[in-house]
């Protein structure tokens, strides 16, 4: 995203979308050896915010993609990366069956 970005507003908008969709708030847990779906009231994971340089952008994106998604943590892994005051990256890793 380029230009004047309000990170709190970006995070709020993303959380609003998550709040409207049960599937984005669902976790899958094992209970007595049986998988069960649990829907949380709010997002399962917080939006991670990091400041990075343009030259180092690949490192946090690669780390985000390399970390296995745990169904118990929910289907989303959102990260907001600040490259400069007017240059941002919103990366959302999504598990979708």
C-alpha cells in the first residue's frame, strides 16, 4: 500500500472482515481424538506489525510462508509490514481447504 496509511485503520478493517465471517474465526482442535470446530468471538491471531527495509522485505515474508499453519490457531496469519511512512505491505497467509 502506498501513500498515507493508518495502520490502526488497516488492522481494524481486517478485523471487521474477520468478525463477519465465522470461517475466519474457526479453530480446529482435537478432543478425545476427534477433530472439533470451535468458533471464537474475535480473531484467533493478532495482526503482527513489523518495521522492515525494502531490501529486507523478503525475509519476513519467507518466514511467514515457512511457518506451518496450525488449525488450532485459526486459518489466518496477518502481518502488516512498514517499509517507510508511505510504503506498507499487508501480508495475510490464509489456509483454505
